[in-house]
């Protein structure tokens, strides 16, 4: 299981000089429904993952905690990460917004290739597809976080909905949004997997 915590640091600040991160405190109780024991979880090491943002590319460490009763682990992701993605939420949304504004996946991939050499048209199509596939969950999350955002869901076609979402919600797609979205839905933004048990 992965839980997103609100990190007020930029990715470059999150990583200390010795390579460790500014980890959150251990959860007060086990988050798994079958357990929920009210005993703080214990540190269980960490793992490294590669992250690319608008101004950072490098390894960050993700802290793991283990439940002393059931033995299951929880990974604590900083809010600038999206579960299952190498690129940060702001990076992905910036690319997708440019595609919507220019109408060119090829041109966007070419332009962003200088910043992130691995970004390709295939990546961009995958991210657009994930937005469309996650439409119901995104609409639900937005309505939970801000009831006035129901208007975004009124577009009938998935393509039009995606364009409208990227145009209207861009200023609010921040690391704080990502952490709040997971609290409201149990999933990371654009993730196809459930992250809260």
C-alpha cells in the first residue's frame, strides 16, 4: 500500500545531502481495514525511486513502515509523486495541457524531449488515456474536494471532458491537490490502482 503525505518541500529539498529524504512520522495506527490496531507502525527501511519533475531529476527515498500486528507494510510517498509514475503530477499536467493548447502530440513530445529525453508520443498518449479512463474517479474526487467543480463533469465526450479539465483545473493541480485527492478517493490522481486498503 502507498499513502501520499503532504510534503512542503520541493523534490530537490526533500532529498538531503546524504541521499535520505525528509520522511513523515509513522502512522498512528495500521491503515488496513482487517487490522486497524491503534499502535504506531514501525520503521521498515526504504526504497529508492527515480523521479522527474519540472526542475529535478534523480533518485528519492521512500520510507516504509510495518504494522507490528499484521506485518503488512505501507510506503509513504511525498505529494509531488504519483503512484506508479516516474514523472511528477505537475510535469504530466504541463505536458498534457500543452497538447490541448497546441493540438499536437508530436510537437509537444519533440519540444519536451530536451527536458526529459525519455518522454515520447507513447507516454503522452498513455497519460491522455489514463485521464479519460479515470474520468469517473477524477470527477468524484473533484466533487468531494470542491462541490462547485461538478460543472467540469458536464462535458459529454471524453475528449472534450479531458480538454476542459486540463484548461480549467491547471492552477489547482499541485502536490497539495494530489494528497487531498487521495484522502477523498483512496487513489492517487491518474492511478488505476487503489492505494488505500
